[in-house]
């Protein structure tokens, strides 16, 4: 390994990253075809931005033609608790581990910029661009090409050293760094992630239909969720960790090094009745600095109503009933569904 690349990796780890690797922008030639097939099948659902920026997303060189290297970095956010335990607490909401602390976009991007500035100090006159899930960059294929891991059967990145609880960031640079060998796939015959999915969102191993994914439905999907899918959401009100949590490679997972990324105590298992009562101001105050804030009060409370309807607990019915005339049509619809579902369960129970 050349001296600059070696020193860059040392600095990146000292800056707080768990892993770092390098690849060329042209290292993922298969990405264009895979993305095209995904889009043609309509598996992106309402995420029209994927279509609009497909040319950039499928070819990193098109995003910035001057880039000669892509530095991929991983930051662990491994939980200290069992993310699946809250699914049994029907009067509580389940929030994805990644969203339980500070917004990772801000935390990781500041660290990326620190590493990028160090690189520019070593090579004055060169340039960088940093990305954390906010630009048309296919982070997972690039990270696999840079040797950080492989895309598992659940399509998320897996590492033999880190499991699958980590964020990815990218530094594109005009500096020609030494590249790493890509990582091979190590899933074997395991299909734990496929079998646990409540909505059967994986048409086949290594393929995802986002339209059925609970993370997509609770975060990206606007308007009412299909009534057939609502019962399968359970009490998941923001994201879903099922396929991540069951992966055997997590025996090597690191706990979050940066405590800002750790799950807040008040978001570990929040009460559904209290969340249903949130107005816009209360929502913004509760989720200040959180990635949850970006979906807005209405979509979040819609999810809470679905969870109340799935709770089977009659005492939660008033919380949903208070929202049947909510100004937001999706919230009102979800509240009416919850009230009706709890009423039916009471009649049959």
C-alpha cells in the first residue's frame, strides 16, 4: 500500500470510522443494469428521485468526471439492546435503531469532511466531494468494491468485522489512491433475513421490492398504506430492523462509538398513546436533531395509528378516535382504520 493511502486509513480510523477502503469510480459496471432492472420492475415505488437521477446513480463517473478515487468509510451504530424485543410491547412503538439518536447525516458528514481536509492538506491543489446518503451515489456497491463488505441477501452491506450495523460515507477525490480488493459474498445457505421479513419484501435472495418493505412504507411512502399491508406493520412506526437484527454476522458488530448515534432512552420504546397526541410543534420538539423529523408529523402519526390498530389493546382506542377528523386525510384514514380494527378485535375477543 502506498504511503498516502496507508496514512489516510490510519487518520480515518483515528477520526472515528470503523473501516475504510478505496475503489475507482468505474469499479461498479454492473450497477447500471441492476438499477435499470429495479426501476423497470417498479420496485422503487414512490421514490421517483431514483428514476430522475438514474444516470448519475448508475455511474459514479457521471456524477463527477474528475474523480480518480472513491474513499468509502463505515461508521458503526450497533445497538446495546435487542431491537426485536420492542415488537412484543404492543402499546409501544418500534423505531429503527439508526434513527434513535442524532441525525447520522450530520454526524457522519462532519467526520467525512475532517478526513477530506486532511487529505487535501497532504495534496494541495487536489479536490474532494463528500456524500452521506444525500446524493445519487450507490454507496453499498461502492463499499463492496472498496472491500468494506458485501451486499447480503437482504441487500444491505455486511462485514465480517462489523456485522451490518453501520453507516456509509463517501469521499470522491481527484487524488489517485491505491485501491482495495473487493470483498466476496459470505452469506452461504443462510436465509434468516429473508424468512423473518413480515411483508415478504424479498422476491429472491439479493433482491428487494421496496413497495413491500416496512422501512419504505413507514418513511418514504406518502398517503395511506395498502390495507392488506397494515396488519403486517405491527408496531413499527419508523423503519424496520428485522432483517438486520437476525443476521449471524452481528456477533462481530461494534457498539456505536459516537454516543450521539446511540438510541435515546425516550425513543427505545415510546408509548403509542403519547405519540398519537403529538401536534406539529410537539413532533418537531420531540424529534429535533433526529432523522425522523424529515417525514413530518402527519406521516409519523399515520404510522402510530396503524400501530394502535395492530395493538389489540382497547385502552388505546380513544387515542385513535381523537384523530378520526384530523385535517390530514392519511392520518384520519389510519385513525378510522385503527378504531374499527380495535372494535372488531373486542367483539371477537
